[in-house]
C-alpha cells in the first residue's frame, strides 16, 4: 500500500527491553476517517506500539509515516499531525482547564485569537465550558478524562491516538468519550484506539488488530476477523405457528448453517446475517410462521481473541 | 526556544501557585538572616563609653606616667577622664546609683602616696581601682590597670637590661622611656584587605547561597514531576526538540534562583544593613552561583528516579556543600584541610568572591565567577547527558 495514501503507516515495529521483546514486528495502516483498534489484554504491547507511533519511544527497528512524513523521536513536522490521548491522565492539576489547553496549544505553535477560539471550541466539545476556569484538581475523574482527550484534539490533528482512554471511567463519561470518538472519526480524523474492552473495539473500530505478546495475530473488520476463525451470526426468531416448517424452508438457503426450533421460536447460525436476514425472514414467513421479534447476535471479538490466542481478553 | 519559554512560564505559574518556592527561596533565608542579624546587630553596633575618675595622691614620676597613658587611652577609646582631688571624692563619683540624674563615674583609679617611690625601689606598689556598680566600664578599668602593671614589669626588665649593658641612666627614667616605646606589634586596620565578610553580610550571603540550592532544585526536579504526573509524555509528543523541555526547566530554575537572590540581596541590605559590595560584582557572583547550583542539582536529579528521591538527595547535597563551603561559619578561619577542602564547593567560591569584592573592585570577583561557571559547566554537562538519555528511553 502507498504510504502517502494513509494517514498512518507502520511497518515492522520492534522494541525490546533487554531480553524481553515487547513488540515483535507490528505493522498496520490507518486511512483518513478510519478508526483502527488495537485490541489485546494488558501487556500485549499496545502502549509500547502507540509510544513508538507517537515518537515517544525509540524503536529498535521499523518505520512510521504520518501523513507521508517519516516519524522518529526527534521528528517535528510529523508530530504536528498527531494528537495523543495517553492512558494515564496528562494534565496539570494546579492549572485550570483553559490554562491547560492554552499551554499545550502554544506548544503546538498556536497563538492569539486562533488559539483562544480553538480553546473555546474544544471546551464546548468536551463539555467543560462552564468549568473552564476551575483548577482541574477540583474535577471529577470523568471531567479530567474529557480534558485529557480535549488536549489531544486541540491542534486539530489528522491522526488521533487514544491509549485506553476509558480505563477507570464511569459509564456515563465512558459513553461520552466513545461518542466523541465516533464524531471525530465521522469528521474525517484517523483514529488509533487501543483497548482491552471488546465492546469498545466492536462499537468504534472500522478495523481491528488483535494484538498479543507483541504481535498482531490477525487484522481486519470485525466480520473479516469472525470469518477468519469460522464463526457465524446467530439469529433468534420469536415465532408462532409451524416453526418446524419454517426450519425446513431455511434448508434451501446455503448461508444458513444450522437451524432448529428452540424455546418456542427458531434459532439458526448464519454466515452473514446482515446479508441474508431479509431472505431468511421471507422464507420463514412463507412457511406460515408468525414472527414477533428478531434477535441477531453476531460473534464477538472476545471469541475471536480466544480462538487466536487460546486465552480470554481479560486474562 | 519559544516553547522552552512557554514551559518555563507554565512552571513559574505553578510555583507561584504552590508557594513552596517563595518559602524556600525567600521567606526561610530572610527569616534566618533576620534572626542572625538580631544576634549580631547589638554587638556590631556597640559603642563603648565610660567615665573614669583618677586621684593622684602620689604626684611622682610613675603616677604621672600612668595618668598620661590613661588620658591617651581615653582619647582613643571614647573614655572621659576626670581628675579628682581625693579618694573620698572618687568614691562619691563611683557610688552614684544607676539612672540617677547625678553624673558619676564607672570606675576610679586611686594612686596612693609613695606609689612612684615604691615602684622605683622595687618595692610592692598598689594601685587601687574603685569599680562601683561594676559593669563593662569597670571591667575595662581593671584591665587597663592590670595592663599598666604588666607593662611596668616589662619596663623593669628593660631597665635591668640597660644596666647589664653598662648603661648609666637613671634606671626608672629608662624604664619609663621603655614604657613609652610603642609595642613591637603594630596594629593596622585590616578592613581594606580583609577577605572574610563581616557578620551580617557573611550570614546574609551564606544563607542566600545555601537556600539558592533548594530554590533551584524546584526547577530541576520538575522534570521528574512531569514524568510522575504523566505530562512528560505529552510534552515529548509535542512538535519540539526535547532539549526545549530541558531548557524550559533550566530557564525556570534560573529565574527562580535570580528572583530569590535579588530579593535577598536587596532585603538584607535594606533591612539588616548587610554590605554586599559593588552591585555589578554581586550580580556576576549571583549569576555564577545560580549556574553552579543549577548544574549540581541537575546532576542529582538526573540520577534520581522520583521527585521525592531527588528532593532527598538534593537536600543532603545542599546541606553538606553548605556546611563544607562555610555558609554557616567561616570555615576558612578554621585552617587545616577544611579550609582548603571548602573550595570544592561553589558556596566557598561565592563567599570568597564577595570577600574579594569587599576588598577590591569588580574585576577581583572574576576568578570566583570563573570557578562557579566551571562548576555549572561540568556538572550541567553530565546532567544533560544523563537526562537526554533518560528522555530517549
């Protein structure tokens, strides 16, 4: 793939600490408007990877290009394109939210009315306009997290790197953070999102890299990953009438791998529920079965991770 | 460089808010200087005055010599000498109650009849000192009389020597001439060449340079604080050279140190009467002192893992260097190895520089300033190497 076509291009990143190889040849790319997830348990190498991608950490080998610009620990131009939201809070508790934003804005060469305007915008985005003049030591954990994200967005980077931004966050703030990421991605920002929460990766990421022991075990869209390990969607129909006839009618569809009558309804395994759902419902209805509800359960990344690594995400 | 100033400005704002730099950099040294000043001011400002009565009931040659010496002493030491006619009159003068409106005397010398003759004939001779209420004035009078007796003995030896050499002069005339000969030790006002600072200035300067190391430590350790707080990563991810981060910290530490020193120099001068010397010379020494403190504290911080550890190490180093460098007592006067060893500390060079400045002109501080800058250069280079390596890891 042409590196200039991607916002982020990483090739064969390696990093060892003594004899311990933390990252062993990780490579991936992220396009404009795409959210890429690095999903793996603690200690998988996510933070080491993101540290190399941001130029915080000197890599042993490999290449990183941001918007076509090569990135090293000393790069300046490439770093302008990156917004970092570190895993741990990186804000000054003795400064107000506004002062924190202004300080980091100046480090990104912003100044004057442009900086002021952008600070106001970011405060609005993260919902801290009313508390902008308070010292952040007085903030709740969720407010601090939001500011932590705001600092990464301030200079309108083309690439936003979020390293487990929802760890230790209450459900309400977590949801707000996820919504913000969705919005930013929708606005065209490329996002690298590391997490060990399968639900977040499934909700946010266009593509996911399953990382474990410093290696990307598999990469692709959720569906590609699921298919990679041979898993199927599960469809449950709450039904009345001749359910057995409905099951028989489904036998003519190749995408339906398995079907049966269970708990007063029909349950089946399907290759691609999105693609075949309408046809399935047509077949079942055509057999005289009345359908009161449809429940589609796609195989999750947890099961993919388990399949690929032999252990659960939270091990 | 602009980003370094931004970092320095942010750090200064943080230090202003947590007030710790003010306490260590200004309030503590100023408070201690005030305490030391209150101890030394009464001694330095003490102005001795006394009134002595003298009764010459003898009228002889030796008695006349004593009175003459007493009058000479009175002229140089600010002592008023009052000749009275009788012992009773002298007793009345020294018996005056303190704070009474009557004018009295702190002590009275009574030269009894036959005093000169007794001395001339090598017989025991008594000189009476009436001390009244006692006190410093009376003590000085007793000392003066004892000194005269001592010199009289010296005169007798001198006379004996004259006789042994075959002299024919009247023996006591020769002795008295010997008394008039100035002592062989010639006391000269050493102020112009004195290399040690005077009391108040010594303590003001000593405390200033001692606390400077603690003040500068705030700036240097903030790099470790950034690491601990997680903000160092964000700084390192920003589009700037990593040296800008270190430069920002150094600028902040320098400014803190400069503010602290300037405030202390001005305050101790105005409030306690410390005499720092030529302002340009002082400024050169202050800048040299800050740079040396910056380098040394940076080395300590570079080898520490946490701000707490750095704080502990820095305090130990600052106290050891402070004591060794003679900021609390003039180590140079102790002599021996300690007097030489002190010059391995910037504190000693700073104090030496101020001593040189008080004795000479601005150019005289240059060796001390050079030594201070060398301290800063060597230690700062080591710190920079270690810190840059740390920022790469």
